[in-house]
């Protein structure tokens, strides 16, 4: 473990970052003054427009507008009421000025700048007038209509969240779902279990199957059933209906006794063992594999390991929103530094793991307006019940992460980006070089992903040594992947599969046609069918003599909290 941080009360180095920022600004006071004067002029112009009634319909365009995905100011009063419109614009102008000042400060290293911008954005989001009850027209309107009942309901929600959710606003009505009853319901059997995984084989839905089995490696920071929420949006069901003999890894929710499990342990006990078991059950020498998010990072390591050892166990690989190059992992980089990692390691050393709640808090901060502040307004000011939404239920069903594994992942991937460097990392003495990976690869990123930014995911096309077909889906890290045919607003971008991927992600996008009102799932199905055409009769039962069924899907590990 690393040494304890010098200042445990400031693990993210905000004090030092603020000092560096102010030192830079004060070294060039003219730039700071120019920013203040520009803000003052914009504020004066906005005030004059308001006084003249320019906020009414038909007036000039506002000086500041919220982004297309910003739902905080959706109520029409933020546009039609001149005073609320002025308040909104003043807030947006002030926010933009502060962030631009941070961006323009000279002499601040990029990591410090990114960290200060991120945490300043958190403060600015908290200060939004939409969070203040007597300024939010939705709240005022609802309070008048209900005679204040919304505030009474909000108080009850505050007390309930304090009691049941550690003081956090509840994202979902957890009582509405039960794993195995109305989520994760596709029929199947657990056909293998070790100390880290259960391997689920799903019951075929077609009389004839592709001979090569398909194994899916989900992230271990969440439960596997994001791929099997409801029948209408289940990727597992889609793969079965496409004739795939489908196996899914279900990770155990680790406790303190598993604190010393490493990335190599996860590779050996997880996808490597699962692939061998699936191949034995199907009577094949090879499997097709899918890795999602961090499960994809692990799959990439496994491919490099197999390439170096001469094994052809995995015939094709598909990656869903998975990073192998961490040089620019997006806003999450604000949490990565020697000081913050030492703090996280100290916390993990106490318990033996990182709690799922702490990981969820980090990801929620990446979309604080959607996952924190709007939820708080709805529950505490509008008095609304938490929604019954399967995806949010899955999101709340987080898992723990062993200390040794998580420390390795943060340091080797996020801090040092060593997986992208040939022969720096190793598994059991075998050096890993992604350039040796020659298996045909299908890689999907999503345009609004805040966890695995799509341009960073695209780097896979330049690191692997074989054919890589890249696709870009619409929406974010989950909604862009769970995008079945028929889904409203579905879209994806993709050049022909045989087109070479240019070095630049933006160059690729400029040449890639957009497929509106369409899911990329059928494109993946067609891609895989060409590369695994052999078919066989569906088996009468699941498992094999060596690996008989142990229990019904979704198994035991997924139920552990």
C-alpha cells in the first residue's frame, strides 16, 4: 500500500490545486480583470434587456442558455418570466465565467486544471437556482396546487432516505424489483461455480445453434443482469434468439476475506476458466467472447495473455464501452492522483474492499445534475416517490471490490496507463502486449459516455494488431449499450466492417454514416455470424456430465448484497 496522504482531510488535493490556480491568476491580474469586466458587461446588458421586457417572446436571443441535455430549466417560466429568465442567465453567465477563468489560467498543469474544473462544476451545480424552493417555478406551482402537501411528502422522503439510504436521495423504488422474479428472468442454469464466479448457461430458444459458444464477461463493479433486465431489453435474450449458445459470468460480491485477490486471479478464475468450461460443454475448442466496461479491460488482458502463450481459445472478441487506453478517461480523472489513491487505499485497507456505495457516489458525481440534484428536487421539494425503473434498480445494486484488485486497477490503468504499453504488465510472468492480439474484434462505444469516453475507447483500434470493427452508439454508458431493436431514439454510426480505422477518432466519425432509428445489435449479430458460421443442433439439456447444472439462473452470487 502507498503511504498515507500528507493531508487526509483533503485527499483530492483541492487546497493545493486552488493555491496553484490563484497563484497563476494573480501572476497575470490583467487576465483576471478582463474576465471580470466581460462578465460585468454581459450582466449589465442582460439587466437592461430584462428591464425593457426583452425576455418576452420575440425578443433577442439570450446571452446565456443551458445545454440541450440540461433539464433543470425545463419549466416555461424560466423563459417567459423576465425575472426568472434573468436569474437563470445570470447563473449561467457566472458559471461560464468561472470555468473559463480556470481554463485560461497559465502555468497550471493539465491534471490540476481538470481537477479544479470538475470540483468547481460540482459547486456550481449545487448553487443552481433550480435547487432553491422559492426560486424554482415547478416547486412554487406544485406547492400552491397541493397546499404544501408536496413539502410534507418531501420531509417524509428526507426521513426515509436518512433512515434507509444513508442520507442520499433514493434513485429508485427498490421494493418494485426482485432479482429472478421481474429482472434477470431468462431461463438458464448455473453450470459452474468457483470462489469468484458462477457461470450461467441459458436455455436455447432456437432448434439450431451456432456451434461456438458465446461467453459474456460483465464488469465486476455491478451485477451481470444489466444484460438481462426485462425480456424486451435483454441482450441475453437477443443473443439466444439469434441462435447463440450463451454463457454469462456472474461475479461473486467479495467480502473482506477476498481482500488479496489480484487482477491475475480475476483473469484466471473469471474469463479464462469460464471460456474453458463453456468450450467443454459445447464440445468446441474455441469460444466467442464479449467484455463489458471493466470486464472488457480484463478480456483485453486475457487476449494478450493467450496471444503470448500461443492459445487460440478465443476466436472473436466483442467489447462494450471498454477502455484499454486510459490516457484520457474523462472526468473520472479528477479523482486520480497519488494523494487520492493513497486515501482510497487507506480506506480499503480498513475494510478489505471498496464498497459499492462509494463507487456509485463517484459515478453519480460525474452526472450530478441528473443523479443527485434533480433527484433531490423531485423527492424533497416536489415530494415525488422514487421511480420504479429497472435500470436504476440495477444501478443501485452495486458490488464491493477487493482492495488488492482495485489498487492495481487504479494505479496500473488510470494512473500509469500501463496496459497500453507493450510488455509492461504481466500475468503469471507472461508479459502483455495488445499489439499481439490478432483475433477479429468488434468494438462499441457510446457518444455520451461519461465513464468510458468514446474517443478513448476508439484507441483500441490502434492498439490491437488484428481487424477491429468500430461502432459508435447513441446515448451513454448503459443506455447506448442496452439498445435493442425498436428502441426509441436509437442510432449508431459505423463505416463498412472492412474499412481500415484511421488514427483519429474524429476522422473516423467524419467518414462514418449515421444509422437513425436503428440499433447496432443486428449489425453485431451479422458481423459475428460471418466469423462463426458453423451450426449444430441445440442440446436437450444444459451443462455436461463434467459440469452438471447446479441450480436455476440467476444463481446465488448475484443475490449477495
